[in-house]
């Protein structure tokens, strides 16, 4: 074990801080440090990561991955995560940085690592790898899938160098309000509440179009809101044995409410609501309600990594219990 310097000892609370207590951030980082499958995720990235040669030796892969995940969890830009690592001891401890002997990787290094993930489509591969790890831990994909989509906003301003909005983002109307950005479509296991598939599109793509890509094919039931109503052919084209449990529209031609359908929708929604837990983590807890980059590809990488971490976070209690039992 590397000998601690005074700087690292101070970061970890040693010394004269008599009244110090653990924060929620430290508890979160401790839990994620324990349950994130670091070796498996590093193995996905390692074939594409720079190797030591004649030039400057690259920073450790796991360290860069830890910094990248901090960006997701605390909604930090490249320069902001560098500043945060200098400023917050718990983040430095999580990454393993000792300011007594080394500097924090600068924002350019962080940016290059992010571009590496974009270039090789590693966000989707990391998402798939986390799914494999969770399945090996006992989280099996069952025969029910909940499908849903959420809007991720993008800047609509044209006050930029190109004098134009992002050409890959589009606008759509939800209710009586217009939104500009992209749409994140996900398929969630109806029992575990974990995401098993995802698709990123522009905001103007209707929810029903990516529906086949959100199913794994062995479903017996498919749940969704009324945007997926009357899509039996699309569902059975991918999952022949699936029953359509999507919410049906309840208003008749004369503006009367069909109370029977309304009651059925209410019962379906008790299960369908589990999909909202994923969006709550990704959008509300981790701040991914607006895009940070231009183009769908970069934001899709961010979305897949965020969903992978959301799966681990939502499964944290069983995973921690498994670790304590070993």
C-alpha cells in the first residue's frame, strides 16, 4: 500500500477534526466504490486506451474512469470536475489522488478520455457489460417489459459561432408546450425495475418507432403509457408471445370517460410507474435533464453510461448485501 502523505491523511479526516462526521456524499461514494465492477468496465475500455510508450505515460485507466463517473453523478463539465477534485477531499479520496505527490488530471485529459468513449461507442458497451455483471449477480431479465421515453432539453438559442441550433436536435410538442432537444427511450424489466435496452433519438421521433428495439423478444407482457396504444403489430413483430398491457385512451368520441378503461389503466400504472424511478435517478438526482454536448452521438454515450450507473445504483442494496455475505 502506498504510504500516505500529510495531504492525503488530512483529506481522510486524520488530525485535529474532532467534530467531523461523514456526509451523504461520502456514503454514496463509498457504496458505489464497493459495487461498481471496476475490473469488468476497465476491460471494456482497455483495448482502446493509450499504451505506455516513448511519450508521456498515460494516467491509470481506472482513475480516469472514476473521474468520468464523477462527472455523471455530480453533473460536472470537464473543467468543473478538475476544480471539484482540487476543492473536495471526498472526491479526491474516491479517485485516489494525493495532492502531496501528484496533480489532478487537467480538463484536457478528461476531455480526451470522454472523446475516446465517443469514438469507439464505448458507452453502449459499458451499459451492456453492466447488464452482464448484474445478471451474473442474480438480476435476471423476466418476461415483462415497461417501455417509456423522456425528453432531454437542448439549447434552442442561435447565439453561437455557427448562428444555428444543433442540427441533430429537433422540436416536439408535449401537451401545449414545445420542447427542443432529444428523446431517451428505455425498456425496463417489470420486476427488477432495471433498464435492459435504450435508444436515443431526436425529440420529434414518436415514442412508438423505437419500440421493437426496446424489447428483448421473450416478453409475455409489455407495459407503456398511451403513446404506445394500438401498437400490437409492432409488439408482436419482436415479441410474438407478448400481450399488450399498454394504457389505452379513455375518452370516447363524445368526450365521455370510459371508466372501465380508466380503472384498468390505473392498475397497469402501478407496475408501469417503476420506469419513472430510472428517470428520477438520471434526470433529477444526477441532473441529465439537459444535453451538455452537440450532436446525438456524444449525448447517447453519456446516456448509456448514466443508465448503466443508474442500474447499479437502483440495485445497490442487494449488491451490498451480497458483498457483506461473502
